[in-house]
C-alpha cells in the first residue's frame, strides 16, 4: 500500500504555518512549555463560529483549512484524526463548572466542545465533508492509529483522505504529568534540550494535517508506505529492534535501506536511553534527526515528524536545526520515523520519495 | 445603580460571556433586538445569557415566554435586574 502525501500543513511552536520555519526557527527562551505560534484564525474560520471555539478546535480547523486550500479541487472522502487528549481542556472546564454550579444547568459551550470528536466534526461542517469521520484517542499512538485507518480507507474505495494529528497543552494535564516527573523542573532553552542529563522534557503542542491519496500527482511530496505500532510495557531494545526488523522485512527492506532516521528523543534521561541504544545500531552512512526540541513532547508529535519527513523527501535536504548526525548518503529515498513513549508505546512510520 | 449605568455594565458582561471579541459596548444599541437582528445572537447565546442573569444577579428565568421578553434587548434585561436583581 502506498499513500501519497499531496498536501501538508502544520501549526506548531515554530513558524511552520507560513513556511518560514526553516529559515527562522524560534528559540523558546527558558521555559518548560512550548506553545503554538498561531495564525490569524479569521483567515481560515468563520468569525461568528470562532468565538465559541476552544484552542484545540481553532488549531485543528485552521491547520486543516491550510492543508485543503493547497488542493482546492480535492474533496477528501474521510476526515481521520489522531489526538491523545482531544478536547480535554473543554472537558476540564466543563467538569469544573459542574462543581461550581452545583450540578445545576451549565453554560453549554464547554460541554458542546468537550466531545473527543469535536475537531473532526467541525472540520466536516466547515468544509461540508459528509463522509467517514473519526478521531482516535490512543494515547501516544493516536496519530499512527489514524494513519493506519487512512491506509485501510485508501485500500478500499477512497481516493483522498484528510488525516491529522493534533494535541494542545492543557493546565490539568500538565499538572498531572508534572507530578509524574514528565516535564522539566527548571526552565530550559529549547535548543539546549539535549544538552546535559536531566529528567523531564518540554510540554508542547501542535496540529499537522495531510491529504493522502492512493494516486500520485505532480505535487506529491512523499509517500507513506507503512505504519507499525507496538504496545509493550518495559520493552527492551531487543524487542524494538526485532519489531523493526519484522516491519522492514514486510516491505522487503532492512535498516541499510533507510537514508534518514527521525527519532523522537525528547531530552529526558528517563526515557531517552532507549533511543541511545537504538542509535548505536543505525548504519553510519545514514542520517539521524531529532525534532522535539522544536515542538516539545505531545501525544501526536509524530505528526510533526511526518511533516518534517515529507519536506525532507520533497526538498532532498535535511536542515541543520534538525540534524543530530549527518551521514554520507547524498539522496533521501527512504525515511523511518521512530517514536516511543514511557518505554512501552512504540511506533514506526516509513516514508519514501514520491 | 441608575438604569444607564446598569446598561453599560451589562453590555460589558454580555461581551465577555459571549466572547464577542470585535464588539465594544458602544457598538451595542440598548434598545435593538439581541437575537437574529442586532447582535444576531442564537439559541445557545440565549442559554449563556440566562446563566449570566442567574450567576451575576441571582435571577432565574424559568418561564420560556418571560425569558423571550427579558432577553429581547439589553434594556429589557437591565430593567429586570433593577427590579429583581440581588
């Protein structure tokens, strides 16, 4: 199966929505969080509807609109979203109001927006896309679950599907993960995220959308050829390597065939050791890139990595800001994204040049 | 509080409650209909305004007919608050 990426968009803590990210990467001066650089929403969303939308809904609608504007003649037959937290901030607000109003009648908007599929539903309404519509909330494997569903849709009778990965920072979620030691205790400059050895990482957010098609077009940026997930508590590097070998073998490939590995290292010494062991077995000629110093950690950050991969494959260049180790390969034919969380949720996404 | 002062206060509260970002109190005509015409509000906004009256002034609008009359304009809301508000 091949899913051609015919359009992409990304709203992130970098200037990715207007294309100036690679020339102007932003430095997040001494913080424990990374917030999205937001576009002017009124350019993408009806202002009357805008006033009732929460942050994550605005991110999703604007990012999907940017993606769809690049292919005005294409009408996606499905909207498939991955979101680890979905509209959790509205749910947090709504549950607080239940307490505040002593379980009497509540203001309706946080309740309306608190459903997990709100973003996908709003996209459908905004663009009048009346087909298949779903959101996968599968923790750190949410985007990959959406991607896998998109593959199935394209392998049946659909030609174009809109796939997205979206998550926002929320105060309650930050607090809960903070108790678990998931975030940095001391503020850090994001470009120094991988320096030193500290527990915790930066809390980020983002919204990436892709129009995937079963047909190649002149504007195809890259091609997604495979996605694989592994849920295994206390997994070892042997488990990961074995799973990767099987995954690559299904595509008649080995690690030697991969030109660029994009890894989800997040700067926390609690979980990064697995990436360190993974890197030791990457062929020396291959390139290695990191991306979470630019977007922070969030449950669908692999969609940021897929945006990076599609740009590298279409431009045939790897920006220095992403490069951890520059290999000797001249061309980028295949990219493998490896992301893992908590040492138990692992995902591989394989992309090829279109 | 005089009725005109109450109207100005209420306008600011409506703007905040309904997230009317581009509207200022001066843009709202106290006598213009709030729904369909005027600010062009809808049924969800009506629930939000009912809440505003309950939370800020302790006024419960339970009769649908009375609710329609009270929420007709900013002035009609202000007049009810002056009469019944806590």
